[in-house]
C-alpha cells in the first residue's frame, strides 16, 4: 500500500491551507474538509464542528439529565468537555460532572490528571477522580506484571467499570465518552477482521435502565485531525505524553491501514461507519434485557455468569481462551 507522506496534505481534515481562503469568508483557511469539500478558517471550523456535535446530541440529552463525562485529560475528552459545557449551557437543568479515572500508570497519568483538573477548575465543572487502586486493589502497572501485551484489554475493561461506578455515584443519567470518528472506524474494521458481525453492529447507546447507564459518543462525528486542529485554534491543545501501553497489535495496524486509505480516498472512515449504521438499521441489533445480567462474583454487569472485570482481575485466566466482552474493551484514551 502506498504510504502517507510525512506531512499530511489531504484526508478528512487535512493540513493547514497556506495561501487558501475559507470557503465561507475571506479569512485564511486552516483546514480542508470533504463531504462536502470545503476549506474553513478557524472560526468556521469551530462552528462546523460544534454544529455536528450539537446534531449528534439531539435526542440524547434531556432537561434534568446528569451527564457524566469521561475525562482522561487527553485531547478527545478535553474537546468533549469544552463543547458539552458550551452546547449544554442553556439546557434546562442539565448538570455536567467530569470523571477522571486514575489507572496508575507511572510517568504518564500524572500530567493528564493535572490537565483534567486545570480544565474542570477553569470551566467550573464538578470533577471526580476514581483510581484503580481504590476500586480494584492495585494500579494498572501492577496488574500488568507479566502481561504487558494485554495492557489496553485489561485497562479498557477496568476503565469502563470505573466510569460506570463513578457515574452511578454521581447519579448520572448519561455517560459521555470521547471516542472520535477514527476510533469508531477502527472498531468497525477490527470487528470485521475478527469475523464478529454481531459485535460490530451491537448498539448499547440506548442503555438498559436497570443494568447500566446509557452511553453516548458525541465526538464520533469528528475525526482525530479535526479535534486536534480545533483545540489548536482554541488555544486549548496540550501536548501530553503517550500511554506506554498504547498501540495494541491489531488496533495499531488497523489505525495505520485506515489512515492510509483515508489519505488516498478521503471519506473512507465516514463511509465505513455509515456501512455499520446501515447494517444496524437493517438488523436492529440492540442488546436485549436477558443478555445482560449480574456477575455471580461481584454483582457488576455481565453478558455471562462472570463479568469481564472479574476475568481480567485473575479470577479467570483470560489468556486461556475466555472471551472478554469487547463492549468493555474500547481501549480509547479519550
Ligand atoms: Fe489504558 Fe488507554 Fe493506556 Fe490502553 S492506551 S492502557 S486504554 S490508558
């Protein structure tokens, strides 16, 4: 496959457009977008992205909702909180609470935690921090002893549970996470490559009131590049270290492949997600009440007798072939 040039100059979000004007005004464009093709200045890019996120929120948040925002401090969750804070400011009785999970990753989490605390303090948003140590008795570094290669799988399962616990403690009615369009497209292709169509089309966004809180992904309409450029234009971009466990084998490969395809055929990722949505519409794949139950060991949500949290904590050997529920292993840093 033809590899991307070192400097990006195309794709769903493209590069700074030196010398080109905004399609909507006279100011210099900072980005080139597709579907429809347009060049946008900083102000019009921010307006365009905010409008798309606002559309994605329609029907998902109601007056009186308490929205738990998963805030790692990284760029995705950072923009998510900023946009939700702006877009929901006029919504009647909607309360935001940011929840940061401290996995216990030495040399990495400290900086992102500081960034999260600074942002919530500046925005005046309630901020809660939960740690793996308190919830699960050990931090991630300790849990990954002799199984570093399972980093994102273990972390994803525990982070999801931690966020659910934090959201429940905060009486949240909705959980919002910072998954972006690239994350979504990668998950679609990964599930296809694994031959797991049911998992690909499963939609938990509606939630099941007695079992878990509905989850929404408002940033799934924005590409990673759009998010980065938005933050830079807002003066909100913070250069943070990368998690030492990032880049699991399959997701890393899929990320590269999709980035190449997006470069050569702009809109590839959006079309991939659209294909999944079309399949969802056809088969109507929502989890049924009977598919979610209480774990026999910890009482948490489970799709079998034992939940994936108990499995990754060593109560069942996950390397022995026991499947971890992929809904719990999104591995997104937010
Ligand atoms: Fe956890 Fe994200 Fe690090 Fe993976 S990359 S181990 S999901 S913090």
